[in-house]
C-alpha cells in the first residue's frame, strides 16, 4: 500500500511539472527561525542592521510622540474647558428691551428649567487694581455669596481668607497670581479705579475706592487668577452705577455639550425679550484654533511613522540583494516562493510591530508622568517649560483617549505590514538560477 501511494504521488507530480512543491505549512517554525536569523546582524551585514535599527527607533519614537502629543493636546482642551466653564456660565442671558431690574424673578424661573443647575445674576465691569507695589487691569464681577460659593472654580479653591459674611461686608476675592503681582494677601487693602464714576458738571470722574481682601482663590488658569476680582453684588451695583440692575444672568446646565437644546426653554422661562450667548459662541475662535492645531499635528507627526516604514522597505531591499545566494539555495532545496516571501515579510513586520509596541509603552509611561518629567527638565535646565503666562495652565496635563491611541497603534501596525510587501515579493520572484550563476 505504501509503495502504491508513493507511486501515485510521483505520477501526480510528473503530471504537473510546472507546479512548485507544497513545502512546509505557512509560517512554520523553519520560516520564523530564518526570519529571526536575518534580524541578527553579522559583520558584513552591519549597514543593513543599522538601517533596521533606525527603522525600529523611527517607528517607536513616531508612535510615542503621536500618543504623547495627542494626549497633551486633549489634556489642554479638557483642562481649559473645565476652567472656562467652571468660572463662566454655559449660557449668558442679556436683556434687550431694558435694564434687567427683575433679575431675581427671572433667575428663579430659569433655574426651574429641567437640566439647569443654577442661574447667577451678576454685575460686570473693568477696573484698574493697584497697590503700593504695582497695578494692572482687572475684570470685576459682583455676585452674591451663595452664588460665588456655588461656582465650582471658586468655592472649592479658596487658598487664604474666607467667604464668610461676604454679602454683608465690602471685602473682595482676588486671584492668587494677581495677589502675587501686587504683593498682597488676605487682609490687605486693594485700590480699585473704575473709569465711570460720579457724574459732575465737569463730566464723569473716575471712581476710586479701597477694598479689603477677604479671600484669595487659585483656579489654576493663569489668565483668570491674574484678572478676576469678585465683590458683593450690592457693592458692585453701587460701584458701577447699577441701581437695582445687573449686567447679565449666567446659566449653568448639567450637559454643556447639549446647550443648544436648552436655549428655547430658557428663553421661554425668562418671560421677557432676552439675548442668549452660549459658551461655544463665546469661545468659538479659541477652540476651533485648538482643533485645527490638533489635526495638523496629527498629520505632521504621522509622517515620522511613514518615514520609518520607508526605512523598512529600503533595509529589506538591501537584505534581499545581499541574501540572493541564500534565496537561490533555499529555492533549489524545495522552498516555495510563498515561504521565501513569508520569511522576509516576517523579518520586516517584526521591526514595525516591536517598534509599535515599544512606542506605545513609552508613550504610556510619559503620559502618566508628564508633569513630573516637565518639572525634572525644568530643574535640569534651570528654565521654566510651558510657562503659565503663555499656556494659561499652571501644570502640564495629559489625557489619553482610547480611540485616538488605538488609531495611532493600528495605523503603525498597518504600515508595518504594508512596508515589507514589495521587498518580500521581490525576494519570492528571484530566479534561483540567476541568483547562483555568479556565485
């Protein structure tokens, strides 16, 4: 029976002389062993090994850089959004037909709308804050003590002093950076100068008044910590000549991203002509610029991974040329074209896959410790990286998005598998007779 089976196999092979031998199964141990052997450099293959090393480093650094930059930009957006919406309302309600003297009633009706957390009547105006050590422009806001405590950015971030009895006194709350700039602390006096004061026969005179600092807050966003001053609502009405009137009502809602669907309900609850501006309109330019920058950075940094993939192509092409004799010997020993192609495919893909995994781990470690790394580099170079005056935030945030990180890793993996296809195909098409002719 065995002899008959062997005879049948030989006869079938003779009937198909052009077909290649089937060889071993795909991705067998032999193919993996040979692929990994080609990744280890000999002395005469040193240049090829250097190219493979640069390809590995390029993909690793490209993936890590992409993950870190996208995480930092996501962190910036989240932190800025939380700071901006923690201090400013999600909707700003302003009167159209006349002064907002019925602000208490309007605020109560708006606060009763489902999904609205609270509505804050406020008086707002610009002034010059000065002390014996300096001066600077500030934005003064008048709020009641209850509303000021309810603001997430203020109530939970009082560093010195207290808001107790804020409504009954004439004390004010200022940001920490402003206090540092003017060399002041809780209990000291601050002079506020408003351009519109008392009206006299000689014209409008500036209003100058000294206030005691009741509390110092720190939001963590330098622009706000150096520019905002809060005073009692009644005092701000007197200071800015708002007799029984307020500038606007700020509305805070549960879901800021769905602000548009609250607009009609708030308008109806006001029961008077009002103009509504939401947080997206007020900060459209800033967040649009941030989104454009984020997309452009993603495209530019992806080129690092693409260049590393081209390095894999060039390195494998040189390896195929150098291993022409080996390929010819393997082909004459019965190795199929598919086996040769898989050997070089695994060799090139291994560089990309290992580089991608290493880049992901490096990016993850850096993102988890980005603030500590920033502080260490600042200490090492004796410079201030990411100055709060320029970047608005007092710390460097990083927030990894699972979807974006998966996109970066998958893109790198796809490029890693596509890059070796052409060199592998060339290796498989190599004629063993031509490869051995001049050896």
